[in-house]
């Protein structure tokens, strides 16, 4: 057996497949145009302490970067699309409209989401059941920060909307972020996180678009506004 010279580290070619994952170092984070390595990410826990620990693990798994659009294409191609019109998510106990020329599937790029719709290239919306939250705004803020770190990797991330929301009989909170990048490759990205509480089981909706534009935002808004 050959010993490695002291002071040298073993190659880390498959670090994204090991457990526990390698904690990212400065400079590891890549924006959404980079390739997303590793297995799907587990959904966050509700308890604040566990959420912080989970965020560390998620950021480690995402250290190789993420291309949300590519992951969405693979997820949407994994299963046949249902008839156009509305998408029913029996796990989340909800249905919502399917925008024109969008596809639907159940293989979301983030594990835990029970349904996903998107245009297959730049815009996607993911839905999952959520646990009850005593403070919808605080919980939505935590989730928006989590998914911003995981998916955006922006050089400058700003809050563009943070308000209460009513969708049908449900109420909750929604928070939108816009990420900008210093490089010339990545165009601005948009992230909207919405938590809807009762009546019925709470639902978490995460929508993302890159590039950010009014049409993409309108399509995400259409899905959220049509949740029933």
C-alpha cells in the first residue's frame, strides 16, 4: 500500500456523492448557470434549530452549483404529463392551473415537493404539503432565505415583495426575491416563496424564473392565484 505524502489531501472527484457531504469553502458556490451535482435535496424541517442545521447540509450538497432549468427539464421528462387545464396534487391536497405550453410532472428538482410544473427551460413552480406554522411571515422568510441560498447564489439579492396573501379560502404569506450577478453569463433570477395556511393542510409553493421577466412572474402568479 502506498502512503500519501504528508500534507496532501486525497482527490475529491466524487465529493458530491459522499456522506457526510463536504462543507463548501469560499469560492465553491456557483450561480444557477453552473451544473447542479449530487442527489436531490431533502425538504427543510419546521423547527428553527433543525432548519439551520439542514441549511448547512443543503448548501454543502449544492456547493457544486445548480442549474434549476436543467433539473426541471429532467424532472418534467421523467413522467408523462396529465391533460392540460389543472394539476391535482393529492399529497398536498390541492390543485392549481397549468399555464399554456407548460408541462407537469412529479419529479421536482428538490426532494419533498410533491408536484412540479414549468416551461421546461426557464420557469418552474414546485408544490408540497407543509406543517402548521404559528407565524406564517416568519416561516416564509426562513424558507425564502433557505431556497435563495440553495438555488440563487446571487451576488446581490433583494426583497421585492413581502406581504400577506389570500388565495380562495386560504390565507398566508408570500415573499419574492430578485438575484443579480456580477458576471456576464447569468441574467437576473426571480424567486417567490408562498406559504398558505388553513383551512385545510398548509401548502408551500416555490416558484423560480431565470431570467427574471414580467411574463415569467405572471405565469408563477397564475399558478399561485389558482390554488384550490
